C-alpha cells in the first residue's frame, strides 16, 4: 500500500503540470495542444517500446486493440481537449478542483467489486470530496477569479466533461491492467501512448485549421518545447507511475490517488497566477486533503481486518 500511495503521489505531481500547459501556450487552441502533446507522446513511446515490440506484439489480441483505441480517446485526446478549454476559460484552480471530484465516481464503481471496502464505510470520505466540489462550483459560478462569469460557467462545464471522460478511462484502464497480467504496467502505458499518437496524427489537419493566428518560428519552438516536456513528464513518466499504482491498490483507493493531481495542480496554479487562494479554494483544498486521509485510514483498517 505504501508503494502504491507513493506511485499515486508521484503521478499526481507530474500530471499537475498539464494544467500549466494551456496557460503557457495561450495563443494555441486546445486541439493544437492535445495534438502536439500526444504526437510527441506517441513518438517517444514508439522509440521506447521498439526493442521489445516482437515479444509484446504477440500478446495483443483484437480485444486489447479495441481497448487501447477507446482508452486513448477517453483518457488522453478527448480529456485533454476538454481540460485545456476549461483552463483557458475558467483558470487552473477551478479546472483542477473539478477534476478532483473523480474519486467519487471511481470509488462508487470500485465499491461493487468482491472484497472491496463497503460504500457505507467510504461515505465520510466521499462526502468530504463532494463538499470540496460544491465549494469550487460555487466559486466558479458566483465569484470567478478570472474572466467573465459566463466564461467561468463555460469552463466549469468543460471541466465536468473532462471529469466524465477521465473517469471512464480510469475505470477501464484498471480493468485492463487486472486482466493483462503478462504485460507490464509500463509497457501498457507505452502501448496506450502509441495508440494516442496515431489518433493525434489523424487530427493534425483539423488542428492546423482550428486557429486563424499566424505563429512565427519562435512561437512554434516554444509550443514544441511545452508539448515535448508534458509528453515526457506527464504522459511517459506520470502514466507509468499511475499504472504501477493501479496494480498495487484496490480500485476504491486508486480513485483517491487522483486527488494528488488536484493538490499539485492547485499549487502550480497559485504560483503561476501569483496569488493566494480564496476562502472557497482553501476550504475545497482542506476538504480534498481530509477526503484522501480518511480514505487511506479506512483501507488500512479494512486490510488489517482481512
């Protein structure tokens, strides 16, 4: 459990960086950001997996191929387009705290598994998480910290869409890792990266037409550096740590690990925006932390009992 929590925290620290990318490249559209990041991810994943490809290829059936297609879409391409749009409309803090609601969805699904912690025992942790989501939803609608109220509301609902997309990925990816015992967590991450890269390349023409802004060479080099950095840190390293955590922790606890992404994204966001959190953001931050700690305590007690 300690190793699983450490891997989950490491993945969250790296994933939190993806919330900064839309702010660092505001002149580029969310679709361009997603395509740039995942083209880089796909190329790097292909290079890393190439030496083991003959051995891995024989383990990939049609079922795994279809799973990789929809996991790449829901957990990467669709998710990051929605997330980037939410950050540009409503800010880093709001988007990251909405994504922090993910543990509620994943924990409810995971509680149905055999031998899982009962949902009634997890209720306090889930209620704390829900309370945090309510705080940030109220902040986004009634007192936006950036942009107009209309843009904040748009950003809020885009973040909710990203939450739904990533929830589907988190649950489906966990199911695949449980089933595929002969493929390592790192190799599964690289296979997902290759599929994501293939999907991103198909979207290149649409991405180029999604913006009317003419960028100079310096802007494109800046954009390429951001995409490559996010691909290596968040997609390659972060996903590998996440898949490792998925194999070490039960699904009800895996969902709680996503809250580390929320915490680190908030810290990065406040540093970037050079401001202190509002009272509602502080309340949401505290509720999220208490939710994680209470969930860990429940699972430790359940493990000792079993």
